[in-house]
């Protein structure tokens, strides 16, 4: 039996974070962390065993580009979530982007692009 892919979720809105976690669980992923701050995400990004991450671009008014860079340095793919204009996503490279609100099938398709 194949090991489930381990996913980190960075989202500062608790309801949306829970919703993303439930979608990932339904899709067969192992959510190893749901964090709401850049500091907690940085700790995961630098040291935890994760296969991919789902990052909100805007966390409490700050962008999560440093988290994306830390993941990229470790070779860990990520996708982005945003409720804002796509221009803010340019500094994150070519990562898949989900525009909030999104449905489970959109999340599935974005994750398929990572693996």
C-alpha cells in the first residue's frame, strides 16, 4: 500500500483552514499540519517531512513568499490560495493558484499538477 502524501496547510481563516483539511482528507492526503501564522509555517517548511504544501498568499496582511522560498529550497512543491488579484502571486513563481472560494475538484486538479 502506498504511503499517503503529507500536506502542510497555511491558512489564517479557521473555517477555510478546516474546509481545506477536510477536502484533503477526502482526497486521501495526510494533513500533517494546519497552521495559521508565518512563524509556524516556517518551522514546518524548514524541518518537517512534508510532500507538498497549500499556502494562502496573504497571512494576517503579510505575504507567504518566504515560506514558498523555504519549501522551494527543500524541493517541496506547493500550491497557492488567494482571494486577491493574481498580480500578488507573481513573486511565487509558477505554482498552481486556487482562487477562493474553490471546490474539492479544483483542489484535486491543482495537486495533480504538483505530483
